[in-house]
C-alpha cells in the first residue's frame, strides 16, 4: 500500500505563490492534485504521467506547474499568481498498477488560503 504525505500549504495574499509537495512511500504510474471546498465535489487540478506528460484544469493553466522527482517519489505543485478562488484543501493523488490492477491513493490534504 502507498502512503502519501503532503506539505506546503498556508496563507498567502492574492498574487502570491506557494509550492505544495507530496511524497509517496512507493512508485506511482501517475500523480495528480485535486482540490475541494466545503459543499463541493473534489475537482481535478493537475496531473503528471511519467516524467513529463502533464495536464491542467482550465482554471489554473498558465499559473500552476506540476512536476515530479522519481528518485524520491515526490510530486510538486508550484502555484503562482494565486487568486482567492484558489482557496481550498488540496489533495495529492497517486495511481499505481500492480499485475494490471489499478489502485488510487490519497494524501491527508493541505489547506491553502488566498486572501484578497
């Protein structure tokens, strides 16, 4: 089983930057970031497959950058030009494949608050 530990959340003013980190206890085929606010569903933010194939939600394109370090099984989310609308709990997600079976794992969540 894979355990995910997140760090890097906090409070920042609009226009500022934060960088989230998520370290997995094992290797993953794909790693993603989702975010959620009370009363809403958990929405996809960014994902990375392999070492360079990335995908972003339209709301964060041009502002957020996802990357990974395979040596440490760590995925990062660099968030620039933050907006109050980005305020949410951010969850790291890892997808593993074992014997052709896919499994999904989640981090504990990192709180991000953007003030106006």
